[in-house]
């Protein structure tokens, strides 16, 4: 039996970096599933330095205090790329065997290991059984799904088959993390203690900006609806909460599977939210969702500008988005949208035209992210054709950052300015404020969101 520490690194150890509410939005269910598998034969501790906003000194102290035989670093989960903190940490600890919970692209992992000599191995593909075998064997030599460091350099072992039946994995071990420190944004939940649940892995779509295919692969695999509902029943009893946040990026991808899930969820009498694409809902599906307890859907629309859409391989047209939002609101489900600013071929003028189109659609909420070019994505590979990259150290390398600047913008400051204007245009319009005031039950929810909104506007 080995002592194993799974460590989710913060996006930055810089003293000037702020620990934002975005960093603790999502509980680390993937890492908790990995931990549950490794605990079959090892002693495991999971530290979420991201959610805790941990300093370098604190992180190093925790590792030294636990003195693990193997330290597994997580830098890719939850839409981020925390490589610089990994390098800083490795330099400031007495080195145990260090592994990287990597991407599904072994070459990306190999390139990272070339730049970080302290990393002994990395996993690619589904990490659970690869990491378990490495721990049992004591090395990564010959382990399928591993990239290992040898005297002759970095060697990519043959791939391990993806886990097709996710039901064979144990449920995430939620005792490994403190559920109380995670907090969704006000527009994402109704109660104070919603529970995160993950149903599937992978996304078959090839959006040029998206890191999901690197982290979870492009092969979609889902747990059985029965497994999901059994987990929810247990969580409701354990946490005394009747609100679920599904973390899946495309919840309605498999229509037959999803309708079965809705049928099983209806008697559970829970409220839940999810996210999906606008072209993957219809009126019948939305009605079934409403009956099963769905109160809110986030649609990842990214942009409504046709020229920009073609550059990101999104494949969802304006008409599909408008139809989906209209149907969702008609049936009585909140319609939220997620948009991106600073995409290839975008200019400040076209960005604001897109924002105005979003306003006319009247979704219940909107979020506007500055575009990040994650290494390994098509956007990163073609970034210099479409604009330029900022050094990741200039800002946290996650969805609150903006290392990509399209050719149509002067600099990253202008991208940030357009983001502030977008939020002001959407949330400070009289119609939106009036709708809040006539709904007393929602005022508290909106008031908490106002604090986050004001912080966004005040950031430079």
C-alpha cells in the first residue's frame, strides 16, 4: 500500500492573483472518482488547491506534512491549464514520485514532460486504471496509457482502451473533499447547497476552442440512467439537498438515454439544472425535462456572428438558438446563455452586435467569457493565423483569463473592455432590472450575483 496525494493545483501561485468565485464553482468529481479507484489498494488524500486559493507555501507544507510516496498533479481539470504552478511546486518540495493526470493526447503530455523534468510520468486517456497499475508496479514502464521518462528521453506507451462502461467505476468519493467550499454562481442555482453530479465523459463535437476533447476525449460515454438516479437518491439523503447541478457539457446529446433519465428522475422530486447545445433540444424533450424537475438550462451559444461561428466549428446557427430559447422560456424553464468574446475574426464592433442580438433574445441570464487558447486545441495551433497569444502568466490561464487576442483588437485590454460593456449592456438595461424587482423571491439570488458582477466590472 502506498501513500498517494492527488493535488489539484491553483491556476496561479502569484501573490497578485485573486482567488475568484469561479475557482470554486465546480467540485472535483473526476479526481474523486480517481481517488475512489486508487483507495482500493492505497491510502489516498485529495487536496483541491484550486478551490482553496492555496499559496505556494501552504501547498508545499501540506505535501511535506503528508509525505506521499506518489504525488499526482492535476492541472487540466475544470477548464484550466495550470502548468506554471506545477513547475513552481516541483521546485519547492522534496520530490516523491510525481505523476501528471494528463490529457487524452499523449503528445501534449510528452511535450509537457520535456519542459518539466520533475514529472516522472503522466497518464493519458482515462486515468483510473493506468494510475492504479503504476502504483501497484512502482513504475510506469510498459503501462498502457502512460507516458514515461526513461534514460533515452520521453517514451509514449501504447494506449489503454477507454472505459466504455462507466458504471464499472465507483462513485466519486466525496469524503475526499469538503463539499461546503464549492459554490455555484447565483444564476446557476436556487438554493444554498446544490449538489454536482457527472453523468458522462467526452464530447464528439470539434469546437476549435474547447479543451473538453483533450480532458475527456471526443468519445462520448454515459453512465446508465439507473446509476445516475441511484447516486442522486443517496446524495439527497446525505446532504439534505434537493437541487442537482449536472456538470455534463452536452447533457441532451443521447436523446433516448436522456428521456430514460428524465423518466427515472420524475419521482425523485428534485430540481436540477444542466447545459447543452441549442440544436439538441426540442419541445417534447423540454416538456419532459420540466416534468422531471429541470428549472434551468445553460446553452453554450458562444457567438451569433456567422463569420466568427465558421472559424470555431460550432455549427449552431442563429435560428436554432432563438428557437431553443423561445421554446425553453415558453415551457417555463430558465434559459441561460454562455457567450465568448475575442474569438477569431471578431472585432469590437461585431462583438457588440452579437451582444445586442443576445439582448433581443431575452435569455434569463448571460455570461460572457474572454476567449482562451488552450494548448492542444485547434485555436491554439492556429492562434498566430488569427491573432496572437498573451503569456499565460499575465493572467490566470483559465476561463477568467484572456491569453488570445484576435487580430481585430488592439490588445487584451480592449477585449476586457468589451467584456465589461457586454455585461453592462445585458444586466443594466431597464427591462432586466424591472423583471427582478417584480419577482421578490428572486431578489436575494440576484443580489448575491450583483457582487460578482461588480467585481467583474472593476477588474482591470
